[in-house]
C-alpha cells in the first residue's frame, strides 16, 4: 500500500487529455491470442454472476488494492491524510462529528473492507453490489442517510480511445463517501479548492461537495470531446491532402464507436441530474438544486457536442469514400488515355503485320498488296507516322483538359 504523502500538493494536477493525438495507434492490428483469451475470461466471469442472490458482493480479479483517503474540513478546520488501515480512518471520522468529511476509497480488492464500509455507513447490499460491478450507468437513488449517485469519468487516452471509470458517491449528514476502481481521477480541482480555504465548499453542506464532484466529472467531458474533435480534424486533413488509406477509414470507424459510447455515457448523466432536480426539497434543498441546474446545462452541451461529432464522423466517412472514388476515377482516366493512344497504333501495326506479299512465289505481281513492304523508307516513315499520331492525340487530350485538373 502506498504510504501517505508527507504534504499535500498545492498545485492542481491537470486532468486534461492531450489535444494533439499521437501519430500511431493500436487499431491497425488484429486481435492477438492474449486479447482473445482476455475476452473469453471476461465472458466467463460475467456468466458466473448469473443466478446469484441479489446483493451478493464479488470482487473482480483485476481489482486494485484499496487506498483510503480522508479529507475532513470545516470553515476553520482542514485535515487530509491517506490511511494505511480502515480502523484509524474510522476513529478519526467518529472523533470529529462536527466536521464534514470526504472518504475516498480507490480500489476494491478487499472484500472484508467493502463489507465493513457497507455496515458502518448503512449501505444497502444492492447498492454496494452496484459499486463493485463491472459497469453501472449513471443514476441516482435515495438512501436512508442521503443519496447514492453513480457517474462515469471519461478520458481520451494516448491509444486514441475513450476510457471511462465508474465513480460511486454516497452522501450523508456530514460526509461524502466515494468509490472508484482506479487510483487516478479527475477530481483534483475539488481537492485544491478544499485545501485553499477560500472556497465556499467549506461553508456549505456535504451535499454541495457531491455536486462539486459531479460538476468536475461533467466539466471533464469537454476536454475529452475537444481531443476527439482535434483528432477528427487531423483525419480530415489527411483525406484532403490525399494521404488517406485504409488505416484512416479504420480510425474513423473507431472514433465513431467512441463517440457513440461517449453519448451512451452522457445521456444517463443528464437523466440523473433531471431526477435530482425533481426530488423534494427535504432530499435536495433548493439552494443546491440551483447548482445542479448548471450541471444539467453542461450535460446537454456535452450531448450536443457528441451529436455534432457523430455527424462529423459520418461526413468524414462520406468524404473518404468520395476521395477513394475520385482516386479510382483518376486511375481509370490515365488507363483510358493510355489505351486510347495505343488503339490506333495497334491498328496500324496489326495492319502491316498481316504480311500480304506484293510478289507471289511464282513471280506474279499483286498490285493491291502492300507496296510499302519493299520501300527503303517504309519502316522510318511508319515510325514517324506512329509518333505523329501519338503527338496529335496528346495535343487533343491536353486541349480538352483531360491531362490536367482543369
């Protein structure tokens, strides 16, 4: 387990993915034997869960060891620490009931710890099962102590794919409990605001912290979409510059799949926030609903971007097909011109290749049979005639604009 840092970093860690995508990707290769084995293993794990009793907790084999981070705060109080054991964290939490607390659990690979958290924070077994599941769409549910929210954190990775991680949030009277299956997240701006002491986060109720976390997750959708937009522009430039090959089409189709997946992530997020706004004021106070309305606007804007990029991808596919058709037409034009040049040449050469002799073997003269066969200048004159025909054809084609892009 990673030891706690000696002092929290004062500078925010940017969670923005790179806007300039790399020039290579992994999509040009077929699935390896290891990839097929991983897919088969995932399929078997999913089948093992079929028929289990509702609320049964199970840990994925690839789950990370848990890290426990506690951030306690008030108007004049702040404490941030990573704990090596759950008992120490719980003791500090219970010793300061007057403060607000953010308990951040990163990694699920400890079933006993998950069961203790479920018991100590009064989490329903079905909700804890959702926390530990492979995938759960964004949603909100009421609990005995507050709310249970699920969000999807996204990132456009260096392999040119959209990665998403589940973020589960439980709210209580004086705490926010978050679960995530990875050590890295996009929530550093919230931590920086808490450390600064100048943010209204310290003065507002704990539900406002849940809003702030949700807002940062939604704000992080925009850098993801911006990176996708930059990559689409790169692909479009390749097509316009005539450097489009089959790999470009493969990348376009992969980006299209990522955009559809991104839209599938954002749409439930919008519905989740809409359901939050419909909750009674005793569950979500009106002063907090005002901020969630801003989140709702962000979700709609992210959906609009996803729809716009989906149309852009469709246009890129049409543009690629049109470019390939134009290139094929150019090739056919060149081949047609070459064929047109050789048609009269082949006719003349074939005509003289018939070898009708002017003089028969018995010495009789055939006046209608090819007198040029015995002309001393016949061969040079024929070559000159063929050359003049080629020059004449090329001149005609040029004046018609068939040899240029006019």
